C-alpha cells in the first residue's frame, strides 16, 4: 500500500505546478482524499480535500480560487493543480487518503489524524 507523490519543484511567483499522487495497493475511489502542507518551522496544515462519493471539493481560504484538487479513477491518481503561486505557498506538500466509513459515503475531513495513508511529500518552492 503506497501513495507516491510527485510534481514539486521551483517556480516563480505567479507560476503554476501540478502535483500528482498515485496510489498502489488500494483503490482511491474507496477513500476521501486530501492535500496538506508543511512550511519550514511550522506545523502540517490542511490545504484541500475531496469527498468520497460525489467528488465535492473543499479548500483552505488562502488557496481558494488558485488551487484545484481532483482525482482520476482510471489512473488511481489524485492531483493538486496550483496556479498563481505565491512565496507563502512554499512548503512540503503531502497527499493523504482516509477510508470511507461505508460505500457511497460523502465523508471528508480537514484533520490529519483521520487519514490512513500518506505520501512521502514533495517540495514546492516559490521564489524569484
């Protein structure tokens, strides 16, 4: 069972990046999904999540309108499209998956302790 994150890098302010997180050993469709980030010297915080059944999405205020979370069932992969990046977005980004309490559940969570599987993290640096 593994989540493999990729897509981080160095980008100038105003630029874009797309993070990917591929699952192996389990099916993302059975999980609610989230992205978290941890800036240097700070705690890991929630960024975005997507529900299990209807793919409703939620975002922390600082990224609303700039970031988009999504999933591709066929590829068993989740994504975080990040536009208009700002230096304050610099952090290690983690993908995570939490088990739905039952099939068809609309459950989602902002809390890291609700998530069962975590990717290894990918560094995003926004700097000129």
